[in-house]
């Protein structure tokens, strides 16, 4: 069977699919060029049969054509983060064991010697997408794996969450129904394209529905406002940090600019916030500035979207609404029983949107599900007046900064590898811009000459930029409880005191 996404695109051939940094592209362009990419990836074979193809391209047309090419050839697309240093990319390449990497020439250098060391083919995008003959791509069953997204957990380094075509379809169909997508929609996209938020909620939902996705090369508040000001964008989705940045940008603009921006934003039919808790003051200020009441929803890489405020009806500030179509949600208390009405519990999710497995990690996959097949999110919530409110995460070691999920333990491991570091503790400190700000308390080895800057550059060379601690405190010792365990609440307090 040809994938439903492709069949639907065939019906929309003449519609505009993408407005991208590289130009304007129709669904016909996307079908034709992704067929070329598929043919080149197949290199004479019938089917990639689940081979992983890592993709390192800037957000835009090439990214999308390559992703569809991988899917049509029967491969698993593994999008790499364009902001990551070589060390993080090397980790993903070692774990995913791809057969090839597709890279844009401007980013290929980021791979350093890693590809050569691993004997991996690097296919550069201009050549991969160049005109040429195309063969018939294989039939790809929906139950096959489509996408692998790396996500942090409490144990070890990031894991590859494997989503099937059927998962992606279920996620998109659920959002199409809940948020009323139509072919007339025009959505703006500047979110990173290695997460569910950017890939599924924005890009794939738009292309599934025959709508237009306008991809910006990067997030810039003024560019977003100027696009909204034209009044033709119907949908906008982002993380709370972005809405806050947009508010700041609006507040620093002159009166005429403000009113043009406000006027344009008013004509959007829906604006959605997610990936992290939306502070109520941000929701309220955004509504004053644009007349738009943000629709807050809750999701996770492993489940897609789970809970959402309504498209029509009351969007309750501070709440994430109710289960989306096709998604079963329950709350379980610490004993594993259904939480009492009004009491908190862990959010557990089941249904066709839920991912298949963590790549090559059967033990961790099994531990992530209950015996009866519910995925344990590790998020705590309570239902009040019929709507879910997120209380926080079960683990203090999972942080969210600017919508990026990170593991404190992973950062601690990297800092401990510094020769001058005896011990350290990483915490998330509440922050108005980032939601949580990554902070590290570090005990230096006696006589070691360790500075904050040297630690930051050590971390920068090894970790994604958003994992690098923004504040580092050099301390004589870490606060511990009677059992000798570091007390993270006390570590966090050190930073709050430091601010005062
Ligand atoms: C960049 N920096 C950050 C972050 N991003 N620091 C903390 N947290 C971040 N998220 C740092 C950079 O390292 C740099 O530090 C400084 O901030 C400025 O960097 P710049 O690249 O200019 O930042 P930016 O362009 O302003 O990016 C901020 C951003 C971006 C727009 C908020 O982080 C973003 O697009 N976040 C969205 C992530 C997302 O899509 N998450 C979805 C995953 P220095 O100056 O020291 O070098 S969650 C998901 O998919 C689930 C399913 C869901 O529910 O949605
Ligand atoms: P990720 O693994 O990057 O997909 O991040 C998923 C996590 O983001 C969830 O487990 C939640 O902790 C958090 N999250 C997503 N949406 C919301 C929201 N609306 N409010 C609070 N937390 C959220």
C-alpha cells in the first residue's frame, strides 16, 4: 500500500504545500522530488527495510523532501538537531546505527570525522535531490517504523523513541479532528524539526490536510510578527518561551508597529501553546495583545498529544483540558490504583498514538509500560472540574527549558568528566523566560583551577546548547540528607538565594 500521506498529497498535487527558505513548492513538487530522493536512497534495492537514515538539514524544503523520500523508500527517518555539537551527533549516530546520513553542505562539517570513523555514507542534499530517473518505490505498511526521535529520560543518555506510520497517522487524525484543520489553513513553522511538536503537530498535520506550511529559517520575534501582520496565517503553534519573547518584542515596538502586529495576529483562527507549562500571566498578556486566547495542550514524544483544551468552548487558563480523540488517559496513584477524584496521580496513556519502543532498549521499553499496556508518562496531574491540571514531573532529574526536555543526570555525567570537578549537582530553577533554567552546583577538586567559564566551554563542546548550565556555583560541598543522597531542593535553593 502507498502511505496515506502520499495518497492524500496525490489528490492535492496543484496546491501549495510549502513556503520555505528555498522557495515555494506544490504537493506535486514534493511528490516528484521525494520520489527522486527515495530512488537514490534505494540505490537499486527494492526497499530500505527499516534502515535508519539520519537527516541533518536546515528546516525547509530539503528537510521535508528528504523525510518523505526516506518514508517512501521504506526507511526510518532520524532527524538530527541542527544546533547540536559533534559530540551529541556522534552519540545519535552510534546509537541509531544508520546506513547513511543525508546532510546539507552547510551542516556536513558538523559531523567532524564521525561519519568517516563509522564508515557511514554522507549523501549531500543537492545531489540527492537532483533531477534524474525514478523507480517505483516499495509498498510500505503503516505498521512499519517511520521516525526515531531522541528524547531524554532519567536513565543514561537520550533514547530513540520509535514511531510507526500508524502512530503518526493516529496523531495527525486526532489533531485534525480536535483543532479543525482544513486545506485552507496556513501555518507558520519555526520550531526545531527533531521533535514531535514541529514534525507532527505542525509540518505533517499541514501536509496531511493539503494545507500550506510556511517554514522560517529560525525563530526571530520580529519576523514572526511581520508574518502575522500580513493577516494570512491561520494557525500558529509554539512553546511558552516563544510567546513570552513575542510579547517582549511587541512591548518594545512603537505604537504604529504594535497596532499592525496586533491587527494581523487577530485574523489567525487558532494559536496553540505546549511542550511546557504555559504561565497564566503569559496567556493573559497574549490575549490582551492579540485578542487570541491560547489553546494549551499537553504532549510527549512517546505519545504525541494527549490532552487539549477545546477548539470551541472555554479554554481554561492553567489547565490542559481533556483527552484528545482516540487517546485514552488515566491517573494512577503511587499504589497503582486509580487516583481518587480530586487527587493527583501519574498520567498514563494508551491508544494508537503511543510509540512502539525505545530503539534497542527492550528493558527500558518494558519498564515504560504497565502490565496492561498503559504508557507511564512520569507526569503528575489532577482533574478539577473535568479538566486536567499538570502538577509536575515524578522525577526532579527531568527538566524542561524553553520546551526542551533534558536529563540533569546526563549533564552531571559530563561535568564530572572534567578533570577539575570532584562532584556536582544539576537542577532546574524556575525561570520566567525558560520555564526552568539549568543550573549546576560544582565542587572543584582541591588545588584544581576551575572557573565557571571553563566549565561552560567544556560542557558546550559536549552537549546541546540548551543543556549547558546557565548558572554555575562553585561550592565547598553539596547538601545531602542523612542517607548521603544529594538533596536537590536544597541545591535549587542555593540558586534562588544567589539571585536575591
Ligand atoms: C536556546 N538556548 C536555550 C534554549 N534554546 N537555553 C535554554 N533552553 C532552550 N530551549 C540558549 C542557547 O544555547 C544560547 O545560549 C541562547 O539560549 C540563545 O540561543 P538562541 O539559539 O538564540 O535561542 P533561541 O533561538 O532564542 O531559542 C529559544 C527557543 C528554542 C526559540 C525557545 O529553544 C525553541 O525553539 N524551543 C522549542 C523546543 C521545542 O520545539 N520543543 C518541543 C519538544 P548562549 O548564549 O549561552 O550560547 S516537546 C515535544 O515535542 C512534545 C511532544 C510536546 O508536548 O510538544
Ligand atoms: P518531550 O519528551 O520533549 O516530548 O517532553 C514532554 C514533556 O513536556 C511532558 O512529559 C511534560 O512534562 C511536558 N509538557 C508538555 N506539554 C506540557 C504542558 N502543556 N504543560 C506542562 N508540561 C508539559
